[in-house]
C-alpha cells in the first residue's frame, strides 16, 4: 500500500511539473488552490455585489495604490427616465471621476466607438463551429452612465470624466477603432498604463468633495435595496420590449 501511495504522489508531482513547464518548455506560475477572497474588498463591497471580474479589478486598483475610500462598486444612480442606471465601478481621483465598465468575454472582439453593436467571434473546438454574437457597444453604454452621473449635481456636470472599458476573460481586441478622447478600451494587464495616462491630467476643480462622496455612496447604498434591483431589471425589460415580440 505504501508503495502504491508513493507512486501516486510521484505521478501527481510529475503532472504538476509538466503543467508548470508548459508546451514551450518555459517556466510559468500556476495556482492549484481556489482563489482566496481579497479581504481588503470588505471595506468597499461584498461577495454578493457584482461579479468576480469586477472584484478582481477592485483588487488591482488597490494594488496600484488607489484608496479604498475612493472606490465605489455596483452603483445604482437615479435616472429619471429609466429609474436607475447600474454602473460597475467609479473611482474618485484628483483629476476627476473614472467610470469603469467591466466585460467578461472570450474570442475576438470587433467594434467602432459609434457602432450600436459590437461583435464577439470565437471557435468552438468541441463542436468545431464558429460562433458570432452581437452585444451592445460598451463605449456607448459607459457614455450613458457618465451622462446620468453628470445630471446628479451642478458640480458633477462640470467635473472631468474618464471612461474605461475593461475586457476580462480569454478575449482579444482585434479591431477596436475610433475611440474618443478620454475613453479607453483595455485588457486587465494594461490597467496601470491607463491609470498613469489619466492621472497625468490637470487636477479637477472640486467645489465640494463631500457632495461627491455622498452622491456616490448613496448610489452604492441603493444597490443594497432589493426593490431597487428589481425595479432596475423591470425597467430594462420594458425598454427592450422582448416580451412584446411574438413570432
């Protein structure tokens, strides 16, 4: 029995070494245990809010040195037309507000800033089929989020805003073009680069920083109300009107 256990252990570590070496023979690091929850996030959000990619982005912002008090996650901002607009992450900085839209896709991503829809294309190896899907342009989506924020007060209307769309997942930005000034479409490993670019701008002229924090915190608190989330989903369904398409 002891010999059998020894062989099993040796076999396991053989597979580990093979996995670490990879096909190219180059060393790489891999994680064998489940990802540990980042306890720093407890000051900002909870596991019930948003998704893993959003929490991963928050961890990266903290790693960069952004104060947890400046990061607001899963905001529900009052929008007179549609009730509430849901925003993934807003960061208050010395140069203005950075609004993040987080996407999690695989495959190739194509799109231009003014296109209503972008395209996701990937090959399903299991079924040997190519799949193409269309999804709402995240640049336009985040622009609408910023417009809603700008309506929250006179100060918000005059603050600089920066839009950052982050694509997590096994995706590749193949042909993304005509991105406007102040907007960035990135993969997660370029986050530090885009923060350096944004934070190099002139400092914003805040008239009341307490008002900024109060409005953003209130938007986060809105998401703690189940009725708010239900109302938001119902408004989206009504806007899309899919239940009124009969075929």
